[in-house]
């Protein structure tokens, strides 16, 4: 509130101190107040006072309690894996939809403890929300929906729901394309590493060469290659005279499980 104190003769303002007094209605509705300004006699000025002005102060209403629900609809292993959830936020005790924003929080089990990773925020539509195909890595996860206090609503949270994302199964293949005799001889191989569904994997494959020495297979060396659309090749790899075998080993990496091809044997002769 604000106001002015004027001299009687017109719009000239007075100088001095004004008191704004507040009265409360007691013995009736406690929420009602009135205020007026009182200019006490001071200096060359006589006293004056304003009219009373009534107003009401109402208590802040208690927030409306809510209930938040979440359903774990589906999840899929992959690189990365995905998860889909949906749910509702209702006014507590019924199915009246709440309005506002809900946060779907994802935690991952790391080092034996749950670690917060990320959040998908969604605006409620008639109290409903969904998060579709949210990317998650390999591991043990839990998810819950949190409806923060907003507007006239109190906060609430769903129960946790746990799920596990497994590594993507792979299959490694190798073909011997050419063997050339000599000292050294040379061998060329190629192949693919595919996901179980036949789509190409990504990462690094190791092509391992073993040689028969003293009647047993002995590891000799490895050619590492980066997959290009799941494909790799090793051209003119130097090998000595003798009996050899080769296979491709795709070690577990990223969201992929490991796999290895069959062995393929070949002989390198002197010219």
C-alpha cells in the first residue's frame, strides 16, 4: 500500500512522518484486517488520517496429494539396449488425472551401488506419460517416476522397477582366400562379425595364427582389424613353411558379447 499526505490548501505535500496502522478482526473471522494512515500533529501541521481499507489474508491451501504409477512395458538387449515405460499420475485416492511434468529417472548398478544416470522428463496428457525406446547400456538397471511438487500438487514417486540389459550375442566367421608358398609364405583371409540377428557388429576382431611345432599347436601372432560394416580382411600375412591354423576372435567389447570362428587349417610349402 502507498499514499500521500497533502496540505489542506491544495496539492502541496506535507513533510514529516506518517504511521500506517493495522487492525485485525478478532472474535470473528481471523482472516480480516484493516489499515489506515495516521499523520500525527508535528511541526506546523495538524493531525489527519485516511479512511480505513479492509483486506483479507487467506491461508495457503494444503497441496493436493498425488499418486504416481509406472509400468515397465518392455526392454531389449542391444548396442545399446532400450527400455520403454509408461504410467499415470493421479490425485490421491482415485483416478482424477494430475497435470504437470513427471521425471522418469534411471539408475544403474555400478560397484555394488545404485548410481543415477539420466532422466526422461514428460508432460502429462490426461495424467498419462510414456517413454519409448530409451537407450540404456549393458547392466542392471532400475527406473521410477517422480512427480515433483508443482502448482497445487504435492510430490509423489512410483515404486522402483528393475531390469537387466544383456550383451548382444555375436557370431564371427572367417574364410581362407589364398595361400602362397615360399619362405616366408603368405596367407589372405577375410570374414564378418555379425549380431545374432544378422546385422553387422562394430569393434575390433583379432585374427590369430597357430603353427604345429613339435606335434602341438603353438600360438604365433595376431592380426587385429577394425570392422567396417561388420567386415574385415587380412591380406598377404607372412607365415613360414609348415602346418598352420587360423581363426577370428571377437572379444567382448562395448555392448557385445565375445565370439570366435571355427579354426581353418592350411599348409605353407617351400617353393
